[in-house]
């Protein structure tokens, strides 16, 4: 894993509380890490909808770094996750200890997050990888 060869990108939401995505890709374009989430500024609620880091990139801080990016500008929000895999049930308590943010698996969504806006072609934005 060479951080100089990874491409980090952000796909913004199509509506204020819509789905957002961070992808981390290898030089060949394979997205080995992905985070999909929603956050609502009106209700101060966030939902981690999907997080994935494939082997051999697991346990190298990608999941934590992606979630920290999602938490940015969301101080004081209440966060939940969708049902968690065995790996996620181990990951989220560690993340809670590091960030002070709880991530119960309640899948809570507000009315703004439930609105189904038509998907459009997201303009993917390259972002600098966050520090470990």
C-alpha cells in the first residue's frame, strides 16, 4: 500500500440530505475502499449506509479516515448505521472510542434523508487523502 498511488474521490449528494460517497482507488482503478453516507443539517442526523474496505487494505486506517471525513462539519450530529457485519461490529466501537461519536445500528433517517431525489451524474471530485 503506497499512499502516493491511491486516488481518493468524493461524490457529493444530489440533494441537501442525499447520499454522499468517498472512494479510494488503486492505480488500476479498483475501488478498494468505499463509504456511503447521508447527513442532514436541519435534523443534525447522520447515517453510515455502507462502508467497505477489501483485503489486503483492511486494518490500515482507511475506514477510520473515510468516516472522519464524513464527520467533518457535522459536530453535534447523532449518527447511526445500517445493520452491521461482524467486521463492522468490531470496527465501530473502536471508532467510537477514538472519535467520541456513537454509531448504533438503528438506521435512523429523517424525512429529509428519506426523500428520493432523482440520481444524476455526480461530478466526482478528487480529494487529498486525510492523514492517518
